[in-house]
């Protein structure tokens, strides 16, 4: 699994960049501080970066502009096409793949990044891939993921109710359909996979998790 939501991205690719800038009122809070989130992930990334779910290439573009070597992996051909059209990304290759099945970069990477992607994986899939990412990264290497996550089940329940009451039904459906984690559980996955974490909240929904590899996974 992990790719069960791909039909959503077929149609979304063309409008995606307008939505990150607030064009869809239902998703304005999810995309609040979007560019700041990308800047933050870029600023904390090392020199050689594996990026998952590169979408229309917005984070890729920031990483390239910062002089980093980037290996963007994206399962949606429509999203890859949108990214490949951007002037600043003409020298960048976008690889077909996803968080579970992807071509290994041709050189060692020190950072693995993604933004608004990890929630497509179930709890089981998340735990499996974190062990694999541990094997790819050196000690001191880092995973930096921006994504919607919740401080507790109670916070999730409250937000879901709020979205329904506000009539933001698409967002509410999304929250119920995909695999948005509670931070305490997510943190256990990272710790069991040999990572030490810190978190920063970037808007009402989105946090960044910084996870440094401190030991080999068991
Ligand atoms: C909300 S968009 C985020 C795009 C980009 N990272 C950004 O910050 O604008 C989610 C992206 O993840 C991709 N995606 C969906 N499932 C995935 C998976 N299992 N592995 C990797 N990427 C996935 C989608 O095709 C889409 O491009």
C-alpha cells in the first residue's frame, strides 16, 4: 500500500501550486507558512539529500538553490511533469518511486526529507521504512519530515469535530481517510529505529520532526 491515495494527485497536480498559496479556503490552515516550512527543512538539511514525495518540486527548488545535491523521488507522473517544467529544475532528475520502493541514490546521502507525505503510510509502513532509512543514513545523519500530526488523540478528535462544524468537509474526510499520527506514537517509531527527535509546530496542523540517527537500528 502507501500508494492508495495516488488518484487524488493526478487531478491535483495542475492546481497544487495555487493551493499552497491559499487558493483553496478549506486547506488554507494546512498550507499556512508553507514556504517558511520549506525554508526550515532546507536550512537544516545537509549537503546530499534524498527527498520523498517531491510533488511539483517546491522543496526541491529550495534545496537546489541552497547548493545541495538532491535526489527527488515522486510516484505521480503528473506531479513529476509539473516539477520538470520549472526553469530552476532543468538540471534536476526526478525519480519515479515512493517512500517504500525507490532507487537508491548513486552516492551516500546525509539527509532524508519530505513535506506533507509521511501520512500516506500506515503505522506499520512508517515503522518499516524508518528502519530502512536508518540503514541509508550515517550516524549523525538526519530525517527531516514536515507533516500534519497531532499532540494527542484528543487534539485530533477536537480538530476533526471543528473542521466538520466549520463545513470543511473535504479536509475532515482527508483527516479520517489518511494516516495522520499522534506525536507520542510517531516518536516511539523513530526511537525504535535508532533516531533521536525534536519537533517544531509550524501551523495548526503541520509540525516538523527532526530525527538524528544516533545508533544502528536493531
Ligand atoms: C501534499 S503533496 C506534497 C508535495 C511536496 N512535498 C510539497 O511539500 O509541496 C504529497 C505528495 O506525496 C506524493 N505521495 C503520495 N503517496 C506517496 C508515497 N507513498 N511515497 C512518496 N510520495 C507519495 C504525492 O504524489 C504528492 O506529490
